[in-house]
C-alpha cells in the first residue's frame, strides 16, 4: 500500500481523527461513487440535520459526560417529529421518505 502525506488545516485534522481508520475506504468511495449502491448511500445534502449535528459533536471528542448531556437541536427534533407524523398518515413526499429512511 502506498503512503500519502497531505497538509490540511488543523480543524479539519481534528474532524478527521475519528475517521482515520476508514480514510482509505472513504477516499476510495469519494473517487469511485459508482462503487456504491445508490440505495445504500445518502448524500451529504440529503443527510438529516440530526446526523450532521451528531457528527459535528463527535468530532470534538466529547467526554462521557458531554455525550450523556448531548441533544440534537430543537429544529432537528421537530423535523424528525414532522417526518414521523407524516409517515403515519402516509403523506411523505419521495424526498421526505429518503430523509426518513436515512435514519434506518
């Protein structure tokens, strides 16, 4: 396997630390998106806000106490509540169905 050294901003390095064991796989997926099944992936644009908030939180390497106290924003909670209500009524749009499916 080849070794690659790059210079990146410190804040990006911190965000990548939790993913360092998966970086070769993630870079490969980034360069070869056709290797991924569309049904099994969610683009960053389609990723639910709650997931983005959790990922951002986890990249800060929180303490166990911080993890116990963590909650997603009220906006993310409300969005999920709306999706679940619409799902019960079979009233989800195609985009909303994909958004809700991303939580599975």
